[in-house]
C-alpha cells in the first residue's frame, strides 16, 4: 500500500502538507468572506425596508378620505412609507460607502499563493 492509500484506521493513510492545509484554509476564508458580504444585514434590512416602504407609500397615495379620517386627518400610510423608504435607502447607502472588507490572507503562504 502506498503512503496516501486508505487504511482501516481513521486519520491514517492521508498526509497533507502544510502548504495544502494553508491553501484549503485560504479558500474557506475567501468563501466565508464572500458569504459575509452577500448576507450582510445592512443589505437585507435595507432591501426589506425599501420594498415595504414602496408598498406602504403606494397604499398611502391611494388611501381614501375615510381611511385618512380614521387616523385623525393624518395620512399615516404615506408618512410611514416615506420613513421606511428613507431608512432602507440609508442602510443601502451605508453598505455602499463602508462595504465589508475583503479577507486578509494568512501569513505563511508564498507570495504567488496570495495572488500578489
């Protein structure tokens, strides 16, 4: 049997160099950072507030006089929708101005491995 062959005991027969382990760790960190950027809460919260803000603003624009009279003359749907839109836009602008930083490559990898 060769050194890299499968053996009956777990953990035996597989040999990884430090370079292979560091490369794997770097790949996982890159995937993790990408996932962190995609699922950044500012993007999710901002998107939802913009979506619901549009819906509530349209509802406020099309409200009847009776619906406005129920709220003591205030078009509450319109004002709430505008507020939600502004908050959602704030979150999306914040995300754009201060994005999640890219991962820092771990020390110990040769320069060509880090993409430099």
